[in-house]
C-alpha cells in the first residue's frame, strides 16, 4: 500500500489543504510541533503518515477527541 493510500485510509485527501489538515492533526499528538505545515507531500510528511498508519486506531481516537 502506498503512503498516499495510507493517508487516504486515515481519512485525508492529498490536496495541499488536506495535507495541512493532516500535518496539523499530527502535531496535536505531541507537546511541541513536530511537522511543518507546508501543504506538501514531502519526506517528513510521508514518514509521519507511515508512523500514524501503524497506530491509526489510537490516532483517530485522539484526533476526534475520544482518547
């Protein structure tokens, strides 16, 4: 499965706006901002998608305010 497909499985699109939304949500997981809000599918964003796809159930709970 490609990283972009994983991003879509996490509930995000691949447009610049959707990538910024993913980057913003990803940064909510830590006490400090980890991922620049670029709106680009760059290497740090791809790495974040890979990490969160592995922990997607927990991420969705936190993102949606249920965790």
